């Protein structure tokens, strides 16, 4: 994930005024796992990418590509 897309995930989270922990809980993953996703250091599975895109009301393409 390039820096622009990492920033998109960060910005969307900030728009909702949520912490990394709160989003991680919503997705059913650990905070550390979410941090890795937001920092582009995790191999993101399609199922989780879909959950994130649904959570932010965006398409997977808009959020990650």
C-alpha cells in the first residue's frame, strides 16, 4: 500500500473521530493488527479489506488502490 492510501485510511479514521483500538474492536481484530494495516505493514486479506471499506462507506478500490 502506498503512502497516499495509508493516509486515506488514517484520514477516514480521523473523520469518524475514532481511535485505532475502537476500529480494531469493531472489526474483531487486535489493535496491533489494525496499526499494521494502517501503516501498510500487513498483508491485508480481502475479507478484512471489505469490512474496512464497508465501515468507512467506501469501495475497496477507493480505500486501498
